[in-house]
């Protein structure tokens, strides 16, 4: 087991990092005041692969805090404008209404812009993290494959070294597979439409990983003595890794059909849960509408009885009228 495994997560993201260029034009007049660029978050300027997961979480927390502060300032501005509106109502009602209409529109635009800015910042942060995780996974796969091929080419090959290098490669490939699956499942939770668009690409990625695993095992079989010693052990190791993904036992085969069935099962589970939540929501809505209807009918019945009696009644039970 590689010690670095625990320092890398598989936080999903379907984005790619594309920082915006906001540098001011050098052609502006000397008298023009240039707004300084905001200081980038330390996450974007410092990178330590050993602490990437923790650094990303801390950057997320700083981003959320900064967003809350901006929202607080906007709400304070709104409160000040509301006070001004109340003061204007007594002296200039028509002007006050016009002022409120303008400030409401501006407030809504400001809130929308703030939310869009927050989403863009989250998108950028997640994209950078995604790139770093993928780069780390690819680097580990490259190093592990080099280790494995060199171990096989040793004369004579050392069984223990071959086994360790092959296990290292299989772990790196499994990490890649787990990352792809986690990303797809995240899309299912956040946007079924986005997940449908990504499904073919995810399936292709999983198939490529399976192909590399199979090729690695074929490389071992070229050495019958090594294969007889550790071949079955490595097959069991592959299955043990795949079972960590909660892969159903019937779908452990490394084929395109099996991988497609796994993705379809994840989708089916999400769709079923969404359908159940919608069913419960509609049931609750129907119960509320029924209670509202019963209250209105009771109010109408009370009114009818009061008109018949010619007086108000405090305690009303419609069943009493039937006796």
C-alpha cells in the first residue's frame, strides 16, 4: 500500500481550469485610476502534492467565508436603502415608490451577479483540484509501469520485486478507475443531464483502464515461471481492488458490457431515489391541499349554520347538526 494514497481524494468535477485574464489595459491614461487585481487564493499559487486534499478543503472554506462576507455587505446595503425608502414615503410617496422599484431591481441584479461569481469561483477551484488529482494519478501510473517493466527485464527477474511493482501499477490503475466512477456518481447527484452526456466518455475511460490491466497481466504471462508463482495472486488482487468500489459481484468482469452495466446501475439507483422523493413530495402536497380544503369546507359550513341560527357560534362541530 502506498503511503501517498491517503493524501489524494477523488473529489469529482467535470470542469477544466481556465483562469480569466483581468489585467488592466496599458493604454489607459495616467490619470485613470486602475483597480488593483485581487490577491489570488494561496491554493492557486502553492502546490504540495502531499497535502493537496487538505489544501483544497481549506481553500473551499476560505471561498465560502468570502462569499458570506459579500452577501452580508449586500444585505446591509439593502437594509440602509430600505430605511431611506421608509423616510421618503412620508414626504414623497410617488418618488419613494419609484426609488424602491429601482433599488429592488438593482438588488436582484446584485444578488444574481454575486451568485454567478460564487459559482464561477467554485468551478475554478474544483477545476484546479481536478487537474492536480489527475496529474498525480497519471504520474503514479507512469512510475508504476516503469517499475514493472524494469522488474520483468531484470536477469533473472526477481519474483518479489515483480509482484510489488505490479501491485503498485494495479493500485494506480484502480485509483484512476475509482476517480472516474466517483466523478460520474457526483454528476448523477448534481445533474442527470450532465451525467448522461458524460457516460460515454466515462465508459471509454473505464474500458481503457481495464485494457491496461489486462495488458499488464499478459506481460506477466510471457514469463511462465513468474506467472505460475504470482499469477493467481495478482488476479485475486485485482478483484479485491474492484470490490472496494462497491462493484456488484456479478459485474466484476473487466469487459465493456460489465462496465456499462455498472454505470447503468448507478444511474438506475439515482433515478429510483429521485422518483421516490418526488412521490413523497406529491403525497405531502396532496395532504396539505386536502387539509386546506377541509378547513375551507368547515368555515363555509360554520357560516351557513350561523346564518340559519341568526347568531355567531364559538364552538362549532358540523356533526352536531346531523343529530
